[in-house]
């Protein structure tokens, strides 16, 4: 029983690390984009504009947050 619970825990931790990793905001963004795409599936004209715009916005926010977390600020490694 102990080995089964350890295997289930390892499996869960793998998926958590794989899906969330270092940037949980990207997982949230992907889920929101999929939900938005499902909601807009009958409104093609709006979806053609809104989905790519939201994708670019999420990527820019993630990049900005990643640069803030990075202490190097683009300095070359020594």
C-alpha cells in the first residue's frame, strides 16, 4: 500500500511540475484561452481578433514577469 501511495504521489508531482513548472501563469493563460475559444466558437469574427490578441497579451505579461524575477536583467553570464 505504501508503494502505491508513493507512486501516485510521484505521478501527481510529475504532472504538477510538467504543467505548472516555473510559470503557473502560463497554465492559467492556456486554460483561459481554451475556455474563451469554447465560448466564442459561434462568433468567428470576434474570435479571430480576440484569441490572438489575448495570446500575445498573456505572452507579454509572462515575459515581463519573468524579466522581473530574473536578477541579471540581461547581463551576460560570467
